[in-house]
């Protein structure tokens, strides 16, 4: 949704949702199972607020939301919400100069993600670990996580049978994350391989640039960066123009720094 209407509006909506849920928790009567579901929903609203605050250039505000989200997710006992919270929090950390904190968060996410029984969740978390380790310049750990992500994804059930929170995770997304990690490690050839793979699958498994235009622009910008590293200026310009096209001509630089 933040791709379509902007992170600022989604942030405001997430905060309102959290306030509505906590108001219900304070004032209504409910069973213990309903309370856990409400607390999990409040946690996910805080996760969304954290992500959109970070995406809107407010990392300190994001940190507060993610901390609250994790506390609520633990209270709810919902492994899916806690794993997702830690995974999104990790993006904020490795993108703001805290790769060690990011790797710790991904390790925590793995512990709870395993409990969901979703191979897609496991694959996403390995890909996220790959990003964190690459930002920490740990090539060996990043490579190990990359291979684990692809192996785990091979075991994933169809998307419509999987966890609802993983609607955005497909094989193309995994390759985009692995390509971004390779670029961080100074391996432009490997990055281009993954970026190319992301577009080669069937529609259900390829990265969906139409649904996520800003994400597509960010990945195209990284693709162009890889071509530049290989001194292929013609290809870099061609891909960079595609990136600008996805953003409607808007400046991508600040958003790329905050990207996944």
C-alpha cells in the first residue's frame, strides 16, 4: 500500500489502527484467545508504523514502534507476527549503519519463523540474513544464507496456501535480495545474475514491478549500479531510465538508501 499512496499516509493509518485496537483492549470484554489475537493485531499495526516511519525518513520513531511491536508480539505468542517484526526491524538496522543489530534480529526472527512451519517464511528470513551479513561485509555468512534461502524456497507451498503476511514473497523477490547483497559485497557479475533471474520466472514467481513500482525502481537502480561497476555504460543508462520511469521522474536517491 505504501507504494501506491505513500508511507506517510500508511503510517497515519497504522497509528490509528493501533489506537483503535488498544482502545478495545482497555474497554471491551473478551476471552483469552480473543485477547491474544487483538494483541497480535496491535503488534502488527506497530510493525507497520515502524516500517513506514523508517521509510518516511524517521528512523528513531521507527525504532520506538518496532520495540513496541516486538513486546506486543511476544505477549501475544504469535510467532508469525514476531518473525515479521524482527525481519522488518532488521532492514531499518542494516540500512542505518547497524548491521550487527540486524543480524541479531534476523537470528531471533528465525527462531520464531521456524515455528510457523512456512518454508517461504524461512526463505525470506535467510534472504534477509544474506542482506544483513553483506552489509556487515561477512561474505561467507552472506553466501551461506543465500544458498539456504534458495533451498528453503524450493520447499514452499503455493502462495495462496501460505501465510497471509508473506503475500509479497516469491522467487523473484528472493533473487532481488540476493542480488542486492552481491552488490554490497562488490560482486557486480553475481548481482546481475540474480537481478536477471528475478525477471525470468512465470508471472506468479517473477518480481512484480507493476504492483511495486517503487521497489522495482530501487532494484533497477541497483541493476544500473552493477553495470556501472562493470564499465557497461550503455546498459547502465538503459536500466537507469527504466528506474526513473517506475518513479515517474521523481528523485530515487533518498528512497534507495532506505530500501530493503
